């Protein structure tokens, strides 16, 4: 069927900020969808609240809106744009829910908008558990017994029929938030109460446990002629009980015979047909009992998903792109296979390699959080690796994670294992619980001689995978025989080790030598990898897809060379807190610049969620770990004219010195300049030479001198161990007692690991400046004033562009200092500087001569693709030679951060110097208040315009709180406050009712919150200090009820402005393309 | 560690030599090397008589994972000559597994070679065409010695084109298939299956639908078949060059128009020849479970299980009675034709699947509806 001509304009909804469970994969699918629709000549209207995305780059759609993803804003822009159709299936659960809300409110009908991809009926059937069960029953597919409960009584009745263990899932939450397992009645009651509370509709699903069953997923596509294909099968190494996003997964499925696989396929086809997903991708999850083979369907997503992004990268089949084309009317046979170009898309990819995905976690950032993996997703990113065999792919994936692992390392941190019961018993105990590092402990179990059978009974990980891991440890033993005898290792031996996937680093550890020696010897033996191509068809047809992975075989696939000069861009690896989509945005922009300037672009990355790992984005894609070893192989094979390390965040930047040492040409800012910025002493020297101020600081390597040095510096102080990056372990210390406590608790201070202490600028305003320098000229990209006071990590703070409180003279001075530093460091490309301003004195906090997290925000706010311009400068262009679009600057843009606190119920939500946000949103308005209000709303917290505000602030904030209180009263709010705050305010004439803290008797503030009597919470406490008890309980309840809350006075002040503005002005939306002058 | 471990070599006719590790029977065997791109189903593939005299290269890299079970077998004995895999596992993990793949191959005297670059081998077969090959154990010989030995061994391997294999694999006497002992369900009468190397799942598919299934030798005179008054005749799959089985073609001609005929794979090619059509050798054949086939009448696409090295030339078929009904969307080759006047349905691929998707199962039902019920 040809494409639909009754539709001209299509609305695409993105997935919003990066959160756990919804990350870059929806930028990938959304970008593909927008591209596909434009390619077909449709006018594309895109809305997404996330400015860090590539899809919101104005080139991908005709009309781009960075607006809150809520019904009122969507209605406003539907009314403005009048699209005929809405594609709800590429923006994750967010877009699907929003589309359903628009449908239920009659807005789609009112404006004549039809859903394409999946319609209301299909979405409802797949999403509603009741209807989905009916579908399964109708097509004869088995499923776990279950029931829904709105009260504990109902829950108890259901569990009496189902038995233990059982799973408790709160209804209608994102990515399985709050799902848990109960093994006994006591746990069951706790979890049911928690679940009913977490569910927006106050309901839980209680399900027969399929804990320990084998877990599989199928990615399917269906067209309107009812043709269905299975793009990929995925098997989870971690059995049922761990969210698939948190599991190590493998494609294709490894332990099913054809009969079993086809049975699963048949059932999946029957389900998708009955649900009626007409045109598009879906994913269906199955569990199989390991002993009986009983198979049950678990769930279905009637949309593209994280797994479909993984499946696309794993097979080379672009699910989102094809699904989009199907949504506008094509059938599978009408769309050619991108990769072979000779065959149609209606086939099922066959793969001749093994793909392993490993999630990356951030538990260390959430004190007291439980690192146990469960049906509720907790990982913040993932790495994927491709190898010819499972062993090779697993070991590549492990080193791709960048968590200091180079393979199945022997963990140094042995304290996880409780050794009272003996080392081996300790390990056996440990591996019973799924945890981020369990796979390494499984390997350790084999090193200790525990059998596959026993490890299986402890972990329920399929013996096939266990045996593979065991074989790796057996091979280690063989290798260990050559410890100290590296020169005697033969070519044959070295090759056989590399074929199993051992990295040079792992080999060096086993052989007791250095990574460099292993590499040198290996090169001398000519044991080098070849590159094979991902072609969707296991080499059955010729293809010239430029999508490669390395492996150790005799012959590689043909790699074409365009004859143009080649530039290689190193990506950012797996998402983590502090390094995510922003850097992928920069990498992709850099790829565009290379295309513009006529270079051959080569992308290297290992994150399957990203746009940069779409083989369509670069001339060549190498899906490889970002380790020196793996990158060198690509460099040696491709011989690029230059390597770019500045766009992928800290990952490639950390490699720059090693690459420079090997005389690899690094484009842009030199490795030496990077070193100056990163080396504390060199940087201090630079600042003093340029006459710039830094906060006073001291390095102490003698533990006995710490207190004395601190006293000299003066409190408050910012302390951090020297080896950390991204705010890890940083804390603000207010007095010597706290310092002593911190010292006792945290770590040893030695010559090798000294302690760094900075004077903490407690009332300073922090400013981020991004700029591009071509060596002669400096272009200021953005000056962003942070809303929170200094002490909150810049990645967590909301910020405004343009600055809101900075005097013109200060702004000019900031620009001057930026120029000075950029020119002195001979920066070629992007630079980011963090300043703090305390009573008009400017301090330099940090300089990063690379793309920063704020580049995409600034680019969207100012309508200029800065990363792309920076790349052009790095290629040798001068700033005056680059076209810089002029856009109107009469709007205010606010970036707000989004936090994963709901997933870590044990963690306090107070902000601090350690970054913990996973994503960001942008608010646009005519005033700061309007923009901040929209940003707050977009981050998930609707701004209350009336009601009762609760205030409880620390002493230092009381003065500032007075003004806020007065304004709230003026805005018509009633005030309640804890005793101290209430006394302070009422003595100054503010009408306020005192309220009990949690430990002061009932009813207390949490009672009021639970009763829905509070609409706004302002609660400040010492930054970065995680409390337990009353304050924690207050903040937790605030969070779980989705109340608008502020934990710093600065934010509260901004919030009050926002409320005032939102009461004053009507809702407005702004199209990015309309700003061009 | 895997129990396999003898040194093995694989030599391809065009001069390519690969060294790896042996599994299965430690002996030299050879045949036409073909690749199969299915990611599951090695047991069905290996036990499919159509692979007689062939060496199967599996593109899927992990082989042996789920072992061998008693249910998923497609014939009594293994007729293929060798197996080529990237990595072999001797310790299967699956609740139905009763044996490992190596032992299973060894019992039938089939050698396997692993630790070789199966992608490279596949590319050679794709680019240079299917060719003769040999797998054999090696000791400490030099590469030149191995090469010389390979050439000698290869000399004894016949080329597939022009090779008549049906007589070797067909049953010698008629027999009745009643795997599930469900005689009571034989409501449709008898289906006579000409055995050119039949896969059991064709028999299962027919039996499940209510036929009494009678398997007969490929040379069974058509008069005898007609005398039995069966409801229909099925021409089975099988190995080798369809041009070399004139006796089978002769019998088919005797039945055409007199009884409904369902032809599958080799049966399809023989039927084409019986109609006066031509068959030709494909460069590297269709061997996999992901081939898109379109039913021309409805536009419906099915993902199919395929295993054939020869194909039917569409233009050579008589226009009058025969209509092309199915085509392969990858290369537009003929995948099926029908005749309402002569009452047959002819299918190039495997509607019975095993291995592969069941998308085309309905073709059995269509045959029933169209010509039998």
C-alpha cells in the first residue's frame, strides 16, 4: 500500500527528560521517526520537553516545540498547528500515556487528530492488564495468575489463591516503578501498602511469581496488511525477578530449540494480531519454566522501546524508522532493507555474532539505597558489545561499562563478602541476590571451585551462561601458567586468548605484567583483530553497510574508503549520571559538521541507546568499547587524519593523553591544554598568571594536619578525595566536629591519595559559561546563571539563560575572563568554565576544555548548533568563516533537572555537591518566572497557584524565607510552618500556623500532606547531608505525592516568581523555528 | 571445557583451507558445502534427508547449546556429511535435552569442525557458489601436506549437480506413518507420500490434519498408487538434482490430473519437470528460516523455512494450466505454483517448518480446502 495522502502534518511526541526507564533510546527512535516522516514529505511537528535531545534539533522537524509534556500544553499546540495525525509510539510510555489522555479528554476528536502506529483500542488492550489478559486467553496464551487490589483486604484474598512468592506491581507507573516481590505475608503487607500508595490510581497487581524462570523478549513489527516479522529475540541472563532493563541480556536467544522458539514466535504473532497494533513495533516478554518448559506471556509494549533500540543496534534493522513508515501506510514489502538494499524489509534478520548488553548503575550516588536488583528498574545506562561468541561479547561488554572492570575481574573490594561464615560460603550467599556486580562474583565462585550446578541452584542463571563464565575462568588458569613468561607466549596462544575476548588489561593482570607489555608482545606476534560487518542477513547477501565490530578471525569484511579525509569521533559510552545524552547530542552535531565539510566521519561508541550509534548518522560506525586497546585497533585500521575527544564527555577526554603519547593526531584543543585544565597545580599556576581568582584551597596528605589546615582556611569547606570526578564523595563541611566525623567515616589520607579542601563560597551564585575559541576569537555560547546557590552540583541546579540577577559589568567580566582562559589555553573548539560570584567577586571553580552538559541547552535556547560550529573550528575554520544563524533573543530559557529519587526510596532528596540528576527539561517564557514555572512543570511537578504552603527552613535561610513567605501570602497562599520557622515569621508580622514535625506529636506535617492539605513545600537543610527520621519522612512523602517542592531558598524564590507569573499570563507555547530573524 | 578437541581441517573445492577443532565423528567426510542462516533448529536441519551428501555451515555462531532431544528429529538417520560451526558446546542446557550434539553426530559417523570463521566460509559460498568440501582430522602435518591430503580426499566427492540421491534415501518398502497413534482421526482417507527423502514433519502435518499417511518408495508405479484410491498424493522433499530422477517424474506424470497432488521442495521441482518445465541450480541456494515469500493472490507475506539448491524456471512451465502462486521476495524466484484444473499445489519451501516459522502452515489447509474436502 502506498503512503497515506490524506495526512499532511503529523505530530510526534518525544519522551521528555532522561529518567531511569526512559533514556536516549527514545531520542534515537524519535529522531528516526522524524527523519522518516520528513523523507516521505510530511510536515512534522515535534514536541519534547528535553533540550538535550538530538530530535529537538530544528533540522529534524518543521515545527519544534520544547514544551512541558502535559495535556494543556499539547492542546495549545495542537490548536495552533492543527496536525491531522499523531504518532504516539516513538516517545516511550510518556508519549503513549499523553496520547491516551488527549484521546480520553476528547481533544484528539475535537481537532480531528487521528492516532497512527497504534490506535486507542490497541493501546488500551496492551496497556490494561485486564484487557491484555483477555487477549491472552482468547488466543490461548498462558500467563501468570494474578489479581488487582485497591485495598489490603482485597490483596490478602488474592494472595491466598496465588501463594508465595508473589509480585506486587503498582498500576500505571513508569518502567515498573515500585514493583517488588514478597516471600511472606509480612513483606506482602508492607509492599502492598507501599504499592497502593505509589500507584497514581491507588491499585496494585498481585501476580504469581515467575521468579527464577528464564526470561525472553521478542521484538516484532506488524504492517497494515497483517504481515508480522520478528526482528530479534533477546534472552536475559538474569532470570525473571530482575527488570529486563537491569538484566544482562543476550541476542539472539541462546538456550531455546527451534520448537520452543517457534512456539514463542507463534504466540507473539497471535498476541500482536489480537491486540491489533496495526502498524509498528511492539515488544512482548515471555517467561519459561526452566524444568517444565511452561511458557507464559508477561507483558507487551505496543510501541518502540528500550529493547527495540537494542534490537535495532543488535541486528542492523532500524525498527523505529520502519515502524514509522508503516504508520503512514507502507507495507513491509514496499520498504527496502537499508543494509542489503537488494532485499525488502519483510524478513527476519539473521545474526552471525552474539550481542551482550550490560546495564550500568549509580547506587553509589544514592546513600542507603539498596543495591539489590528487582522488578523495578534502577540502572541509568547500558553498554552493548558484539563478538562472534558469547564469551568474546561478554568480556567486551564488561570493559565497555567503564566501571574499572576490564573483563571478569577479581574484585579488589572484598568487603562485600561477609567472611564470618568463610570466604566461599560468603560468596555463595552473595550471589543469591541479584546485584550490579553479581556476574563477577559468579566468576569468582568458579575460581573457588564451586560447581555449575551449585551456582545454578543459587542464582537460577541458566547453566549455559554459567558454563561459559566457568570456561573463561578455566582459561584464566591456563593463562596464569605463563605469568612472568610473556615473551614466551606464542602467536597461537595469544590468538586463542584474544578470541575468547580477554582484554590486554585483563591479560596483563593475569600475567603479572603491564597492559603496554601485553600489547607490545601481541603486536609483535601480529595478533590483531579484524572488523566484521553487521548486515542483518548473516552474510547471505552482499552488503556494504558501514557498521562494524572487531573480532579475532582470519579475515575481515570489506571496509570501503571514500577517499575523503577521515575524522574519527569518540563517543561517551554508557549513560551515567553526569554523562549522558548531552554528549551524544554533541557527537552527532560533530558528525553533521564533518558531512558539511566533506570529511568521512567515523563514529566509535558502545551505547546502544544513542543516536550516534545509528549507522545512518556517520559514514562508518564502529560499535566498540571505548578503551585504549579497542580504539587503537580502529585507528590502525582506518588511519584517520584526526581523532576528536572533546564531544563525548569525560570518557574520551581521559584517553586523550594516552592517544597523544602514541602520536595519534587529536583535533582541536591539545592534550596538553586538557591536562593544564585537569591538573590542579598547573591550573592554579595558570590562574595566578592570568590574575584570576580561585577559592582558597589546600591539599593535605598528612592526616594529622587536616584540622589545622581546615581551621586556617575557615569553614564552611568543600572536601573531596583527590581521585574523584563529577562530585563523587564531595561534601560541604560546616565545622571541625563535622570534619572529624567525615574523616572517621570516609577514608584514609595518604601521600598517594591526599585530601583536597576548598573554601566553600556559601552564598555565591554559580555561573556556567560555554564558549568556542578558534585560537584568535572567542564566541560566547551561553552564560547560564544557576538558580540554586553554590554547593549544589551544577548538573543538578536549574539555570537560566540569559542570567537573571547578574549585573552587566559582572557579565562582561565573566566574558573577559572566559576569553582570557580560552586564548591562553589555545583552545580550539568548546570550553566550559564554572564561575562563582560572591559579593561581586568572581572565582573560577573549574575549566573543562571540551563540550559540556549545557551545550545542547544553550544551542536550543539560542537556536545555534554550537557543537557543530565547534567541530568546524576544530577542522581549521575560523569563527568568522562559519555561518552563525541570527535568532531573536527576547525569550528566557530555564533548564531544570530531573531526579530519580522515586526509584531510591531510602534516599533523601536534598541536593548537594554530588550530581544525582539523570536528565533535564527546558522551560521557555517571556519572563524568568514563566520559564521557570514551565520548567518546573515539565520536570514533573505542577506549580500550585493556590492552597497551603508549608515552610521549614534551616536557620541560615530564615531571613530569605521571610520575603518568600510574604509573597506567598500576597499570592493568596495560606502558610503553615514548623515551630522555629513559624515563630520567626509571625514575629515579623506574617500570618502563619505552626504545625508539628513528625516527631512532635500528631497530627503532624506528614499527616497534612497525606490528607492533601498541602500544595507547596519549601524545606531547606544543609546541602548534601542525608537525613533520616523526621525530615527524611517529610521529604519522601512530598516526593511520593508529587507535590511541588523546593529544597533551597533560591529555588523557592524562583518558584514564587513563577507562581506569580503563571497567575498573570496565559499559557503559551513557542516554536523554535519561529525565532529565526 | 568442551570434550571435543581433535584437530580438524575443512577444505573447499576452490582451494580454501580452514583449520579448527573437530567434534562428532573423527573421520573424513565430504559433500557439497551449503550454509544455513537459521539461528535455531540444528537438530531438524541435520536430520533432514534433503541435506544428504551435504556439509552444512551454520552461520549462527553458538552450536550445541540446547543439545538433542528425542522429539525434534526429522528422519531415522543423519544423511548429511558434515557440520561446520564457529563454536561448539558439548554440554547442552535445555529441559528436553537428552544428548549432546557431538555424540549424536558421532553415532551417525558425521564429523563436525568448529573454531573456524563461518562468516568467511559463508561469504565464499555466496560469492563463488556452493562447492564440494571435505572435513577431516589432521595431526601434525604442514599446511602444504594438509592441502595435498585434502585434494586427494576431495577427489572422491561427487558434485551435486547431476547427482542422483533420491534412490539412496527413499524408503525401500511402503510404510504407514502413525507417530501419535491417532488412527481414529483418519477421517480424510489416505495420503500417499512419495518418499524422495521425506521430513517427518510433513508426515506429521498431514497426519494431524486427518489423513492416514502412507509413505511409498519413489519408484512405486503410479498404477499401484491409483489402485489404492488415496485421497491425494504428496511429493516429498529430498536431496540432489531433480533432473536425475526420471523414474520419479514418470510416476508423477501418471498421477497428474487423476489425484490431487501436494508437492514440496524436491517434489515441487519434480512436478515442474513432470509438467515439462525446467529446473536450474541456484548459485548458493536458499537455506535458512527467514525468507520472505509472497502469496500473489492475497499479497500475504510469510516468513518461510527454506532448503533448496535448485529452482524452477517460471517461463518453462505450461501457461495453460499452471499459475505461479508464490514468489520469493528476496530474489523473485518461483516458490510455488498451482493448478485448479490439474488439482495440485506445489511449494518450493517448507510449509511444515521444523525448523523455522509456522507462517506457511496454512498452505496445508488451503490444499485440503481446495482439492480434498
